[in-house]
């Protein structure tokens, strides 16, 4: 199995930046897709960004609008999310996710379906 742990959340003012980091452990050799998701109080979980670790595709939600960047370090087995120009509506619990798919379906479809087998416990981001 793969275990995921997020870090880097916190409180910032509008326009500020945060870098979230997620470290994978366990059977990390099998990871083929990673992503960041978020869930605000009273709202459903939604995808933020994702990628296939072979570099074949990257996905960003429309609301990202070029403000966030997802990075995957295959040597360290970490996936980071650099978030700039943060807005109060970005306030949410952010989750890291990973999966081991054998095919390369549309990342938008995969993310929309929350089709990831492993999830971290989440890290809180608050923008005021």
C-alpha cells in the first residue's frame, strides 16, 4: 500500500502564497498518478491539479487560472502544490491523492470522478 502525508498548510492573507507538500511512503514504485484536491465546509471535494508521473499529462481545474503549479519529484516521492495569488475562496482542507492506474485515461475525467485509491489526511489552508 501507499501512505500519503501532507504538510505546508496555514493561514495567509489574500494575495499570499503557500506551498503544500505531500510525501508518499510504502509501495511508492507503483504510483502513476498524483493529485491535489480540496474540500471547503459544506461543499463537495473537488480536484485542484493532477498529473501522470510519466509526464504524459497534467490537469488543472479552471478556477486555478494559472495561480497554482503541481510538481512531482520521483526521486523523493513527493508531490508539491505551489499556490500563488491566493483568494479567500481557496480556503479549504487540501488533500493529496495517488493511484496506480495501468491506463492513461483523461485526467479531467479521473479527477472529476475522484478516482484515486490513496488519500492523505489533509492540511488546512485559510485565506483571509
